[in-house]
């Protein structure tokens, strides 16, 4: 039985651990915190999580526990839970971010994991704990399935989803102890203790300081004249924001950020931050105040919807105003931008709703439109200020010309909705999956002031933001053809292929996904059938950075066959360009064949197990073993000599 110590002893032990290992604990908190936070806020909350762990960890250590494990568990508990209070620690006049450039890359890679799985990854990958010790920390932190979280972290490190380019995978079980000092930090330079800082807008801050002093004087005068004291500035603000100066600033309609109308044409950052405030009610302070108040403290009557892995927490600084108006009679809408979030507030017939979506790394295409309202079979959208022309086309009818749309003076257009995508598509249940008829999509063109002859497609898949569609054609037949990058899906070949895959769009959650790329990575001759079949990989890229893929084989005639579906993978993307896929296909004669195909650098495909075959080149087609033989194992050799396995539902296919 462990020896028990007094509470003072445990507190001193916990304090010693925090002082000695502060950078590592700070890194643990930083990577466990929600991925939707900006770097400044994440850094401040990481400091708070570490410092707030002292008392509880001290109590645990005072009961005879391991001080380091106790501190780690409390740091994970604070970082994984909902932060107490409306705001992180406040730093006046400075923006801060970690000096270690790779830290935020790690944060993006871990975004698809749960907070406890992110904690397990850090504990194993950076702090040197084995699986058992990491699971013990998670159990003390309150994880429901500690062992499952550790397995998820290990799988992420092993298949490259969270750390493919970040170095070694989590250490194997048994390679590190679980004691109070598991060894030196494995990557001591990759922590957020060293920071960069920069001031906020100095002139604006000077003006605000003067205004704040003037406001303070007015409030003091008011306090002397009436017992209402704080009446005025705090009136109508939801508790607990009424007493916090920083919160008052963030919720003050007068302080909303408004971008000049032509800023988009004179900036190197063409995204939502370049949008001006538009709409006829941008000066309606009452409407703006109601929107900000509903965001800060929504009542039970306010329907709040958040996209996956998105926080609905109130703003910490005055947000940017993008739109305020009445896109439909009787419907008022306000749209804000807060760091990497878009927030839409709606008033309709006495009802209020708040919809929040992510905008990480938005660009000229993914920041091109926001859905203001959906009603019946139409939607009203606000287009980016750099959109010069807009039209609608039916994705299932590639030969049909684009029908031009009139862009209103406030930048809005009305478009049709795909079947089953109604007003409720923004709800937590996601878009409806009923049927597949015509598939209207927006085709828009950017102004030549920022890019010449640039048109692209946007599909409404039920989210606040439409999804950008791209296409990567197959390579030529040379020995090692050069890689091809995704291109806009507006050419004849791209439109013809997307017409064949249009109905499969129903499987995509438009609340989470920002872009879909259809990559035809191989073409093969099918046995007994004239014509060529196309192997394709459709990659859905989430706003969090996660990528889900679907491999399909489309024969010359008939329906396509879904070969594999894999979530949270690098395959078919920038960091997963080598792909092998395999399936058993039944010919019209009834005979089964083992088919396989690989991407451009595959030079040989090999089948082992129930089938022994070796075929040079990028495709394989041989008779399949008779049932009930187990499936064959398919591997491919790349031009570099590396070997990959066939992509399957377990996420195979990695080097």
C-alpha cells in the first residue's frame, strides 16, 4: 500500500513537477485543446490548464499518488473539458503564438481525434509513456475508454493520419516507464513555452484607450447621479459578460470590425478576412446587439447548431461583420467572422437560431460564398466580393450550358437546391439523403483583378458554406508520368466524370467538408468486357484538415462498384499520392476476377495468400480463387522500391 502524505506535501510535489516540466505540460495542454481555437487563444488556455492543475493534482499526490501522473491527468482534464468562464486569460495589446513552427502542424494533424486520443498521442509520442501508462493517465483524467483512446492515437501515428510527416510513431508498449520521470523529453524544442509576440493595431488601440477613459468618466458621472451605477454600457448584456471589460468590447456593436469595400483587391490574403460588411442593416445596432447577445448567451429558445469539431463559444475580441440584412421578407440575418469561424444569426417569425461553421485555411474558392437562408427548393447566398459572375448548372447534365444568375447589389444570389437539401440541412442531423435528381451547382468566376480566367464549382451539400469541387485526370502511359494536381471541375472531361459521380455526393456531410476532389488514378481493361474501366478516389477534405476517401471502380457500362471507404487518412491527397486498390469483380459470364490498380509510380502488383500472381505495370486482372477461399493480399512496388498495400477499410495503403 502506498504511503500517504499530508496535503501540504502533495501540493509542494505537484508544484515542483509543474515548475520542472512546465514546457512539456504546456505542450500537452496545447495539443489537447479544441482544434477550432486560434493560436493566441490556444496558448493562453494551455497556460491556464497547466496552472489550474496545481490544486487538484496536489490533493491526488497528497494521497500517495505519482505527482507527475497526477499533474498530467489534471492538465488533460482541464484541456479536454469545457473551459470555465467566458474568456481565457486576457493579454492587453499583444497577440502571441508558439515559436515552434511544427507545433501547429501537429495540432492540425491531430484535429480528427478526440481530446483524450490527442492526449494519448502526446503522452506516447513526445513524453515517452507506454500504452499502459498513457491509459492510466487518461483514466485519471476522466476518459470513458482509456485503452480505446490510446489505440486510436496509435493508429493515427501508425498510418500517418496524425503524424505521417511528424516523425516517429508512438513508441511501442513497454519502451518507456510509467514512473515520475520517464526519461528526457523526446522533442524538447517542440513546445509552446517559447513564443512570438506582436502588437495589435497601435493607432486603433490608442483610440480605444482614449475612448475607454472617456467612457469610464461618463460611467463614474452616471454612478454619482443614479443608483443604477452600471446602467448604460452593461444594460442588456448577458451575465456573466456584463462585468467583464473585455467581454463588453467583444459584444459591443460599435466595435465590430468592418473591412473597407475594396480591400479584397489590394491584399495578398484573399479569404473571409477581406469581405466587407454588406447588407442594408449593417447600421442597425439593435439587431447587431441581439445577434451578439444570442451568441454570447443563447437562451433555450435559440437553436444553436455547430459544424463537427467547431466551438460555439462567444467571441474573445470584436468579430468582423460580414452581413446584416433581410435576405427574405420577415427574415433577418447577421453573419460574423471570428478568427476561423463563421457565425450566422437568424431571426424568423419570433424564432432565433445560431449556426457556426469552421473556416480554417479558407481561400479564394472555399471563401467564395455563405448560405444566408434556405426556403423550399431555393437558397439565398452571399458571394465573396471578388466573384464577378455566377451561374447555375446541373451537374448530372454536363452538356447543358450554364444559366447566368443576377448578383444583387448586396452580393446575394438565389439558387436552386438539390433534392432533399432543405432549410433543415443545417441541423445536426446533416443533409437529407432522399433520392438523387438534378444536382444544381454554382459555377462562379473570380474577378480578373485577383486572378485571370478562373472559374470553379460550388456544391450545396447542406452546410453553411458550399463545397468546392475539383478533378484530377488520369496520367498518360509513360514509364513514370509526372504527378497531376487537382484542377477546377469546369472542363468537359471533369464535368463528364462528375456527372457520373453526382449522386454519390449525398454521402458527404457538407457541414464538415470544404472540398471534394475526384481523382481518376488508373484506367484498366476488364476481362471479357470491351472498353475500359476507371478507378477513382474521391477525397473529402474537412475544414479540420481530416480527409475521408472513397475508392470506386466504374466499368464501361452499369453501376460503379465501391471498393473501399476510409476515414481520417492521408491517401489520395498531397501527402498520400501513392495508392493501390483491389476488388473481386464478377464478369457478365458469372466468373469472378481479382482486379487491382495503382497510381502513377506503381511498377508491379503482387497477389499472395489464396492467390499467387505477379504482374508488371499498374493493373492486375486474374481469375479469383473459388469461394470460400480467403481474400488475397495485394501489394505493389513503387518505382522507388517502396512497397504499399491495398487501401481498405482499415486504412491500408501506406508506405
